[in-house]
């Protein structure tokens, strides 16, 4: 069945069954659940839906907005409305220090990168503190959108001392692979995980509706010598990740 036929009101609209916008919202939701409106696919323009259903543009807009509020539809400025893309849920262990590329490769997923920033910059006060930089030091910074099998998964913003990463452009996929080649791969890290609301440009990059749930992870990594060599702030889709930790009872706690 085509989307046009699916939206024709004689199959689903009942005047006695409640507000028009709510019935249209439910019909669109059925299309998403049934696979007719596939993840990532565009909705017909509001004008076209109004013509098909013989509803007002206001009614159509209200129905779509209710799905946007639920995170089922994503609106992109200048492009229209799209069915939200929900990547497969990933269980991520907290017991090993690995890179995103390594994590996804173990799952047989293809990793791609959209670069947001890469080069040398004047450090922020937070970077100076985290990396113990001196006055006048620059910082090597890379920021990228990480995708697995084409689905946006996380935004990573990593900062490193320039002697640890002397050429940020050398990083094309895995940062840890480059550090490993230089003998400066971290061996221990402290991670802090915080639940956040994703809004603004970050929501657009992650293909999320504004106000969606996300996980912010701040990681400070160190070399075997104890020197901090990496400070990374990442934003993960809340619907794509479950973080798993294995806990052991210490003998003295028994």
C-alpha cells in the first residue's frame, strides 16, 4: 500500500472517534509501527497530507508535532519531517578501555566519521585543568560524529597534549590506533556518566528530537606513568546504549 492510500481518511477517520489531529497522529504512528513509514524516511509535506486527508494544515501540523514531541518524528530545518532512526541497542562494558572503532568492529558494524573539528587550538580552562597544561600551551583537539552502520551513535570531543598527538590530521578513524602506533595509548581511565537532555545542534547531529534523552560521558585517560594524556567528552544517544559494569565483592567487605 502506498503512503497516499494509507492516509486516505475513509479507511480510518471517524467523526465520532475524537479530535482529527489525534486520529491522524494515530494513523501516522500505525504507519511507523507497521513499517510503511520506515526509519529515516521522509513524511509527505504537510500540504500534501492536508490535501489527502482534507484536514486543515493546522490539524496536520498538530498531529505531526505530537509525534515530534514523542521522538518518533524528527524535523530538519529546510528538509521536512522524517521518521526517527533508532539504531540497534548496544551493550557497552565499562570494564575495558577500548575505542569506539574497536567496540563496533567486535559487533561486526561498519564505522564512519563525520568530522566536526580537528587541529590545534587554545585550550579552555577545563582542558588546562584536566591535562595539566602550562601557560601558552596549545591543545590537540578532535571532534567528530561517530556512526555505526550509517546510524549516528555518539558525538566525541577529545583533547590531548600536542606532544601526545602531534598531528591531529593523522586520525582518520581510531584515535587509539594512532596513539598505539606512537606508544602513547592510555592504559587506565576514569569515566563519569551523566544523564542529559539533548537539544540544539547536538540533537540534529544525532538525528534526535530536541529534548531527547542522552548520556554524557567524561573520560580522563592516563599513560602507565600516570600522566593524563586524553580528556574526552562524549554525548551518546540514550536509545542506543546500555552501559554494563561487572562488580566484585572484596574480601574485606564480606
